[in-house]
C-alpha cells in the first residue's frame, strides 16, 4: 500500500497532469464488485473515503480526484469517469 502512496505516477496521474485537473470534471464511482477491504480508505489522504460496517462511504466534497483509491483497489471496483 505504501508503494501506491509513494508512486503517484500511474496512468491516471498522468491524465490529470495533462489538463483534466479541474475539481468537478469527473466522478468517482465505487462499483458493486467492491469487497470492502479498506485499501482505498487507507490510501485516501483527503479523507474522502470512510469505512462504515459493510460499506465504503464517499464524500465528493473532500475528494481531490488524485486516483490513489482506484490504483489501490485490488479488484478494480473504483472508477473515475470524466464528465462531459
């Protein structure tokens, strides 16, 4: 998990750096394939994800759209979709 935090240079980070970095131009979606492992919560430095019992709660107002949660998810349940 630390490797994800230390290496933010993934494909999503490159996409953000290429001009998409406006706060509300994309949505973070946690899909049904989520296994509630909490890895996304652990890497979220903004505090936008919280684990409550059998659910991951997402707060879009805190989210910086850095993509760490999507990179950390072992099952690919987190998608960050660009809004049109």
